[in-house]
C-alpha cells in the first residue's frame, strides 16, 4: 500500500495522461475531455492501449477503483498515480468536464 503514488487534481498538468476506470454510464454522464476510458474490469485485456513509457494518472468516482487499478498497473511495470478524491474532487475543484449525452456534465 505504501508503494502507491498519489496525485491531487490540482497537481495534474494539462498534458497529463488521465485514465478513467469508471463504468460506461458514469463516463457518459461526465468525464475529463481527452481522458482515456477503460473500465476497471477491462484493464487487463486492454493493457496495450497504454504506453509503458508514459505516466498514467488513474481516476474513478472517489478513489477506490483507481487505487486498485494503480496497484495493478504498478505491479505490471507502469508508472501509475492514483488521483486522490477522483471525479468528485475534480468536480469540486471546478475543473472542466464534458458529457457524452449533450447534457450538463455531472459525476455519478
């Protein structure tokens, strides 16, 4: 547990790779523009979607799933960071979001 690296939403740079591991319905409701979406259960089968030479910042709704994904990625040789507080913290910080529905983005 102590080997997991954490990052806050305010520490993320504008060019940071963000991996969103939430479910499809959560992504559709609201997500970070430019983020990569791979639901947690699909991550092992989609590892080739990630560049092992690029740091990965993993986000979910509150931090539980992203912590699990960050742990797994780290164990598989990736440099991964858990985004503390998840999309809830992103929303509370007033960071921009988009939705896949055309409605006002929200965090489910």
